[in-house]
C-alpha cells in the first residue's frame, strides 16, 4: 500500500455499513479519503472517533448519488481541494423491500437504478476523467454483490439483483474501454455475500431470524478486500472478488 500513501480516495455511501468501514480502512492506510454521503453527520461522527492522525485524512462531502449535479459538485470539490482522485470506491447502494410486479412501485424501481447503476457509472466516468487528466494509474472499485452473479429468491428483491448484474457488466465494459484506450486504470468488482449492514435489516427474509445464528460477513471483511485489491503490484488487476461467509447456504 506504500504507493497509495498521500493519494486521494473517494468512497461513496460512506455514512454506514461497508462504506464506513472502507473509508476508515483507507484513511488508516494513509490515503486522503473523502467520504460522500447524504448523511454527512455520520461520517463526521466517525471522524471524531478516530485517532488524530487518521482523522486528519478523512474528509466529508454531502452527495446524493442519484443526482448528477451532486456527483459533479463532489468531484469538483475533490479537484479544487486535493487535486483530483486516485482511487474511487463505488459503495453507495439502495434497496427497498418491495415486489417487482405490484402497482405503484415506480419510484422505488427508478431509485434502485439511479443509485446502484447510473450513479455508479457517472462516478466512474468522473473519476476516469480526473485520472486521465493527470496521467494517473488509478483504481476504481465497485462494491457489487453475489446477486450480481446469481439471483436467489426472496420476497421484495425487485430490481436489486438486476442492478447488481448491471454492475458486473459495467465492470467488464470499463475493462474493455480502458484496455482499448491504453489507459492503466484498474477496475475491480467486489461481490460480498450476506454482510451485517443496515440494508440486511430491510429484507423480510431475515426479519424473524436471529442474526447471530446466520453465517454473515462483517463490513470490515469487505474493507479488507478493498485493501487487498489496492495492494497488488501495478501489473496485477484483481478483476472480481467473491466473498462469502463460511457456511452461507446461497
């Protein structure tokens, strides 16, 4: 990780769960880390809990990933204050426990695509432009899901699996575009299995299950995968990482 010391990272959805763990891990590793979130107060609370040396590396910016104007403002803030971005972690995601085929669910379906797919693509675009402008061999990481490779059955899944399949396809599309252009920017998809985050609590499948009895990953496990992918030599690209808790039945 030495080559990333002092470099600039953006983490979307940094206010809870995996985003919080990733932002903390990157700041601890010495990266100037900008946590984007709608609820920036939570990122500021995290900053207050960190040792001074690590806290000095963590910054916040309010950003709704479903809004392009917010994304453009966030990347401009990073460019104006830190010179540009070297590492992007597309972690922001949304899930609503609502069936796909019921009436009146359009707003929820659109939100899923706006955040999980379009927001991720726009952030990747802006990060790539920043890296190309400065001739930086950067790294873009997508926090995907095992549901981006397999669709399990559970009530209320709606467009969540479809949005994660889109992330799998976007990762491959980006790899092809970057390779064809001769741009040395890495792209990695990290696909966790069941992880103990606030999003899991929204799923009816687990509403009456004792969480401590479920095989489940911790957010820090996903942060560790981000650090692992970043720590590889320049000629090595970790394209896909699948992480499951031991004993997961899916």
